C-alpha cells in the first residue's frame, strides 16, 4: 500500500502523520518505508487490510483532513481474474 496524510507541515510532523507511522510500524508488515512525501508498506492481505482500517480511523481522529491511499496486489492472482 501507498499512503499520504494531509495537511502537510514540512517544519514538524503533524499528529496525524505520527499516528499513521505508528500504525504501520506496529502492524508487523513485511516492509515499511516512511518518508516526508509518501509512505509504503507491504505484507499479507489480512495484515495490510487491518493496518488500512487502523490507519484511516486513527489518522482522521488525529486531525488528518485527507488521506490518499492506494492498495496493489503483487505476485498473486486476483480472485475472478480470467473468468468471463
């Protein structure tokens, strides 16, 4: 998954950004990369989906006004793919 929380503050990480970082770091995901302009995390579907739920809820509670999120499935067949 890739995500950003807003509003941005380049001088100091806002509370919602700190909370988002804490959520993904505690989620026991396979890989987490947190940066000032975007964040990524990788892991199994259940752990990622649980992290997404917590990320959205806790970041909004901490003052985020916008959360951009993208989830990609990598290296596995998507259910229903190829069926028509």
